């Protein structure tokens, strides 16, 4: 297990911003990236943003230009800066430690609610 602890979720008005953080304790061989995913009840979990150890990134089309993923390797922490939030961004957001762009370990999730 790779403990991943998320923080930063909450309630925000449309157009506002939130920053999610995910702190990973320890270092596990073969983990070469981190990602943020989100899920709403009744739907599949979907990728929001990913970043490799080398800094390559991938974003869902729905968040491009509004969300930014970044990492602080010294702190074993990955961030998701979310700007211009929309009600449709409301979801439970999950951090994942990844191997080759696929989630291998999950955090417990943090709720983001955007009011209109």
C-alpha cells in the first residue's frame, strides 16, 4: 500500500478556485506518475489530469485551460489547481499513484462541490 492523503476539497461558487493536494508517504518502486480522477454517483471514475515523474502531463478535454496538475518531488506531493470551476465539476476527486499512466493505488477521495 502507498498511503495517499488528499486535502483541499470543499464548497465553492461557480467561477471560483480550489487547490487539491495529495501527499504520498514513502516511495514505491515502479510508480512513475500521479493522477487525479473524479467520480459522480452512478458514473464511472474518469481521469482529470495526470503527471509523470518526468513532468509530462495529460488532461481531460473538459478541464484543459482551467485545471493545472503539478508536483513537488521533494515533498512527495501532487497538486491540482482548479480555476473557473463549473457546477459540472462537482464530484468526488481521487488521487492515484500510477504506473505507465494507469492507477495502481488510490487515495480516500475528497469532495468538491461547485454551486451555481
